[in-house]
């Protein structure tokens, strides 16, 4: 894998897009969600997730960049991540409350809530150690799918297999890109997986 490919993968699997990807996946991999939620409601859900978990955090980061609070959008220095992480966590919590008020299964609000918990955990860890946010993001998607499969007895073997292959590519990309070492990649994935699995499994069991 070349440096340009690693960079491309880092962009399309940006951690702020993971909740949006996970929400889309729920509509297609789970037959129940596919049919009980009508088209206009699906659009509202996806727009709410995209705005609260991607658009607003990106706009805030651009503002921080303009004001000199961060040196780049990549935030290679762990000390730059604190303020963007705090504002992003606030946006995710807001997205959770908005989604929880829609007439939809609570799995969608749980996805955003779990991602918010993962950001808070990353914020705390980041004070001492630079963890891979990309791997937290894709690990969260994997954990969410595993929780759905376990709690609702839905066969998600194929999407899980595809996701784990993509996880391997992304982890390799982060190493080639020089952003993280192996420990930061592995721990990031496990952290995202465990948190999202726990939140979604709890919500499905409730």
C-alpha cells in the first residue's frame, strides 16, 4: 500500500463519518429497520446524524484552525485535540437527544451515544497517550454490528467479514501514513469496539 492510498483510506474512513456509515448500514443489513422506517424518516435520521456527527464538528475544527487553536485539521499533536474533542462530544450528545425524540428504533440514537462515549474516552486517554481516532471509529462500527447480531439473532456474517477486511486496510493505512504505532492502532480499535458494543447491546436488551 502506497502513501497516497493510505491517505485516501484515512479520508474516506474518517472517524467523524463512522456514525453516518453505521446508520446507513442499519437500514440495509437489518431487515427489520429496512422495512418499518419509511423513506422520509430515513432521510431525517441520516441528515440528523450527518449534521451532528460530521458537519458541525468539521465546521468547528475549521473555526479553531482559523483562530490558531489547532495547526492542522489532522491534529497530529495530541495537545491540539482537546478542544475539538470536547465540542464534538457536545454535538454527539445533542444528536443523541434529537434522534431519541424521533419515532424510530432507539438503535440509531444508541449509535451516536456510543460514539459520544468513545470520544469522551479518547479525550481522557489523549491527555496521556495519542490513540488512533480512526480505529476507534471503525472499531465502533464493528462493535455495533456485533451487538446487533448478538442481541437480535440477526446473521451479519458477510457485512462483519467485509468490515474486518476494511479495518485491516485502515489500520495498515494509519501505520503507513505515520500517524500511529501498532499499539495505538490496536487499542483504538478495541476501545471503539467495546464501547459501541456495550451501548448498543444494552439498548437492544432494554
